[in-house]
C-alpha cells in the first residue's frame, strides 16, 4: 500500500504523517515514511538545490523534482512495497502536477507524462488531500520559508485550484479532507478511509 499526503504548505501533511506513523506503530504494522523532495542521499541533495537554491527555470524545476522522485521510487518505495510494507510519502507526484503543471502553467498532462516515465508508472494507491485556503496556509507557515514557500498569495491560490482539479481527475485515488478540522479528527478520517480500503 502506497499512501501520499498532499496540500498547500501548512495544511498539516507532516502532522498527519506523524499521527499515522504512531498509529501503525501501536498496531505493529511495518511502514516506511518518507518525504519529497528527499528521502535518499541524492534526493536530499536535490532538495537543497530546489528549495534553498537560486532561481530555477520551470522545466528544470520539474526535472529536479522528477529526478529526486525517480531515486526515491528505485531506492525506497519499490523495495518497501515489495516486502509488503506500507509506504507513506509526505508529497509525491501530485505536487509536481499542481505546483509546476498548474501554478507554473506547464500543463498537468505534460508534467504527468514526464513523471510517469521517471517513476515507472507508479502512483499512490491512496492520496489524502488536506484542503486549507491560502490564508490559513500563509498563517500556519512559520517565518523561515523555503523557495517554494516564499511564492505569492496568487501562486498559492493557483496551487489550491490545481489540487481541487486533481481531486476531480482522480476521484478513486484522492481522498479530500478538510484540513481546518482538529488534527485528531483528520487522523481518524485517514484511518477510516484506509480501513474502508481494506488496508488496516
Ligand atoms: N489540524 C490542524 N489544526 C491546527 N493546526 C494544525 C493542524 N495540523 C497542523 N497544524 C499546525 O500547522 C503547522 C503546519 O503543519 P504541518 O503538519 O507542518 O504542515 P505541512 O507539513 O503540510 O506544511 C504546524 O504548526 C502544525 O502544528
Ligand atoms: Mg511538512
């Protein structure tokens, strides 16, 4: 089972990954948690470039995220899935579709095509999309911001619109949750959706 969490900065992805990890630990279910970009030696180096480097042209940005993702699939995701572990990723391909495909205007389909090659067609089985508006996102993101987090309110709005569009494109895979609810309530909804899918 491959699970990803998506949504604007500050929507609660990392919080929910941690709550799910804690739950799986109590159940003694094997899992591997990772984050994007990163999760491998090469991926963390690319993370540094893409989140903390200077200006990057749009397709170069797509390619860097895709390279980090290719490495993650090869080194972490595939081996874990092969031995039957649950994989939880804090962001995955949908982030590229929305941030680069929609907000940077490169096209969802175009960015998806490139990504499907690099990930060998792998998509999450379930994606939890935590919806918050750009104002709450802005308020929850702290003072220290990376290159993506420094983007404008208009950019965030595009991202939010893009995520809603994706949820309509992939209704079976993407579970939309209200990210403004209390964190424990969201965690219960995540567990319920996984139980309903026969995964817990
Ligand atoms: N459901 C929630 N309600 C209120 N605050 C939350 C909730 N989920 C997360 N937060 C807080 O919002 C901030 C961003 O959460 P985080 O999980 O780091 O988001 P992300 O990983 O999506 O950027 C943190 O300070 C976190 O404690
Ligand atoms: Mg986070």
